[in-house]
């Protein structure tokens, strides 16, 4: 098992005190963003930096002493966000709480993760203290905090007045974003094209923790072939494509099973079970539910092929990289940021739907040389372009540049 690097404050030359600001922090998890926030915190601390986390949620008895849960979301993520623009007006105390943290702990720098449903209340004290935060953009959360746009000049003027007063925390109108780390060129281009006030910054794919996700020994192909999807169970993730591909394989007499590891709404789970019934593969599909991150590597390594059927322009994606690091061949729809990493027949098989996905799976089952080639290519991709150490070092370098500029 390879070891993770780090252990010294190499990029910053000396230990510094950093604030990491995030809307959510584990165990409050929606997806990869919150897990990445913890990964970055843990690795920066392992390198000798004094990192404190400012986030939302009720305080927990098992929280480390450096995790401070004094912030408040405009609304929980399981509720509609339609009134969040107005809800932000009652969150002004977050400016006070953040100001106290900044004054008490005397931070040298700051890293900002997602502020979706949180707003900029807690960022302004950082600016007022002369800090220039490094913003990490792994999705388009910034666009949820854009100034209100209306067709009517009168309505637009009224909103501008509100946004400079009680709703100021809701917009980026007075926020300086001088330093940014983007998880892909795709998300940077999306923000720039939407008119967000962002700099060119640095592009660095979010990293895979090689301590958890290490390459398994070469294993012979099993029968039935064990297929895996891991991630959020959501319509944009294309799990129905994976089920339909399994149905095509079953009708062709090819033995395979599919495990869906992840959580989703009851409605989406019911819909996917309906797809499995329609495809007559209900007995071949296992809904594994939530898997602890520390156990996820073992789940990858226990399967023969990983499926990444995401149908939306995902900023980057992480699970297919974790599967690659574990030595599992990947079959993927390459969209969004994934297109910048996925190369057909080099580090994966790129497909465009359930029919080509089924064909690719059968091809991998019968071509050992192809499997070896794309497994080696996948491991090489993670090592060179998507390791967690590389991502953390990129953030460290951005912090040192921000400190020099400040």
C-alpha cells in the first residue's frame, strides 16, 4: 500500500495558522465537496499547519477542538432554496461570529470551500482583516450568490438597493476573489462565462487519498462480472443507464451483477427499482446504501468494473479516479471536467449510453491486455494529475501567493 506524502510545511516553509471556511463539514455530507474539505484540513494539519474550520451545524461531542460550528445555513439542503435570498438577511450575526474567530485566533490566511446556502457574511471579516482567501471551486456554488437579475429596470434597481443593505451577504458585489483553485478548466470556464468575478487562478483536479485508495493485485475476471457504481443516487448521475446496460447484458446471456453504493431520495430509489424491474434484472441489482469512506476502497477492489454514467456536465468527479487508483477498469460517459482526464482505451473506456456501455463491459471481460492497459493508465493518471498530495500542495502554493499579495 503506498503511503501519502506530506508531514512538513514544505510549500509555505513554516507553519501558518489557516482558517478553512465551508458550508458543511463531515459528518454532514452531501457529496465529495465536504469530504474534500476534511481531506484538505487533515493533510494541511499533517504538514504542520494550524488549521481551524468554521462551518455550520450543531456542535458535536466528537468534533475536534479546531472545528467550530457557529455558522448557520439559510435553509437546510433538504428544503427548497427559493426564499434563501431573503433568509440571508437574518444571518448578520455570522459576520460577528467570524470576526471574533479572526480576532481571537489571528489567522495568517484562509481557504474558502463551498458557501452555497451560507453566503458571504463570514468572508467579509477576512477581507476586513487584510486577508486574501484562496477560493476552491469544485462546482458552481458562486453562481447561487450572484446579484439578482430582473427584466424590469425598476425591479432591478430595488433589488440593487436591498443587496447593498440588508441582503448584502447574498451577493458577491463587494467580495474580492484574487486567488482561486479550480477543480477543472470546465468549472473555471463556466464561472467566467457566467460573469462571475473570478481570476484565472490555477486548475488542479481534486485529489485521491492514496492511503485509502491503493492498487489491488491483478485479479482474474470473475463470473458473474461484478459491476459497481458509487456516488450520489441522483437523476443527473445516470444510474438508470447502468441498469439498462445490465439489462442488455442479461438479455445477451452475459452474467453480471450491479451494485449501487450511495444514498439518494426515496423517489429516485423507487424510480431506479422500477427501471430494474422493467429490464428484468431486479435480482441482479443491489442497493448498498451509504458506505463509510474508510471502507470504500475495499468496495472498489472487490468489483471487476466501475461504471461512471453521469449525464450532466459534472465539474470533475472523484469516484472514477478512486476506482482507477484501486486498479479497477472504468467505463464512463466523459462529460464536463471528466473529459479533461478520461482518454478512451488509455485510462478507461469512454461510452455514450447504455448500449455502448454494455458493449464496453463485454469487451473488457474478454480482453485482458486492454484491461491491463487502461488499469495502468488509470493509476498513472491519478499519480500525475489527481493525487491528494498534489491538490493540497496547490492550495498551499496559492496561500503563499495570497499572503505575499496581502
